[in-house]
C-alpha cells in the first residue's frame, strides 16, 4: 500500500540520498549518496530496509513532515532529536536512534543534527530514480522538487531503539598518494604531523583545510587531470589541502597527497568549522581490515536493537512476512561501500 509524507517545512541542508549513483563517473557524473553511509544504514536497518535505501540527509535543520493517507514508520539516526505532534496537538520528544509510527495527519518536526543526521522511512523513499539512483546532486539538476515524498505504508512492526552509534576517534587514516611524489620531504612530514583545521569553506563536494603549507617540489602543483574520488586530498599551489567528499568532481588537476580510506570517510561528514584533524598513513591491508571491522560493528549494533517499550515485540506472522535479511551487512557489500 502506498503512502506519503507531506513536507510542511523543508528545513535547511536537507536532501534525498541513497547509496549513490554508481557507474556514471566516466561521463562526469559524481557518485553522490550519503555523506555518512553508516548512519544511513543504521536508520534503514532499524526499519528492516536495505542499507542503502533512500532517505533524507539533514545537514543544518530538519524538516517538518506530515503523514498523509496512511501510517508511515520513520527512523532517526545521528545526534538529532525530533518531536512527534498528534492531530490533537499533543507532542512528545522522539530520541535519535529509534523508530516511530506517524498516523495520518500526525507530524514530525526534526531538529538540527550535530554533524549529519538521517531520516529513513520503511521501504525507503520512492521518488523516481535518475540515472539509477534517487540521490540528489544539485549541481547537475539531479534533484526532485516535491512537496510530497512517496513511500510505503507502515506494516505491523513494534517500534525499535538502540544506543547511539558513534565513530572512532584518532587520526584520519589515509593511503599515501597517488601523487605524493610532488611534495617536499618537509611537506610530507607536515602532512602527517599537522594538525589541520576545518575552514568554513565546506559543502557536500568537499572541505578546505588550513594548516602548515604543503610545499610542492620541482614537479609542481599541477598535473594532467586524472580521476578523483571521495576521500582524495588535493593540494593546490597555496599548499592548503582540499578534502573531497561525496559530490566531488570526477577528475582534477591538483596533485593528490593521500586518499582517506573508506572506513574513515563517514567521519568526515561530521567535521565542523574549527575542528582539528590529523592524518595517519596506512597500507591497503590495514584499510581493508578497518573496513571489515566497521561493517561488523554496524552489524552488531543492528542486532542489539530492542523494542522501544514493553510489549512492543512484533508477532510471529509479521516477522515471517518481513524481509529482515535485507538489513544484513557484509564487509564487502558494494552498496554500503560505494566506489
């Protein structure tokens, strides 16, 4: 049964994102997708959705949503609360890392996240795919301008909740290169000792860092443009790094001193202006081990979710009717770890 959420207020920095637009980089179309695919997978997993199902990403202030003609189940992930408003006007706080059911006419006012937050709906948002993805990429006009978000009507699940899912601390892990031979020995030392500060020049395409100037050697600050990917760290002639994110371009002409490993890419989504970060070099084996460890941690977190209140367990018939395996996560799942 179809349902819908009316957008009563759009919020700020809110977009539809899924696991990304795969297979089009050769024609200049970026990957896009969730800045933090782990948090999106957590929200989806609480609802029994596939990890990369389309939801709402919130960067600044959350939207006000209203269920239309059928009940809708929603999950929140991130340091971001909300308020559930009944038709009669009564309200209650809704914590993050939990699900709730909106009956027709009821509203959900989502707050502002610390970093980035996600709103998932049971069955995923059902806006028409564009180039195989529902992800928003505003620079190319790949965006749905809608007042209603189509989705699936809620099924008979009890509500679920869990403790907050955090990310690791410590230096951001990177694999050196591919153009680290364009930098002086002193610049490489500065890069790995830092620290660097996040500036206000940041969006879904990338963020600029300020720190010790990274001097180029005789090879210079320009290369023949080649492929770039989320996590690539470019260094232009001013020596200040640019860290590329999900909406980054597909090619670039600045030397890349290092590339952030996939396991640490979600951490970048939560950096705020003024935050300080450091980098640590790892090899491919350590990067693969970190990726697998993160996938196991997410899988364990999903398995530990519990009913939101006593008596909230779904009955056997509902469990057998649901595709609960859709929330399973593997360390080599290409939908959780887009290329």
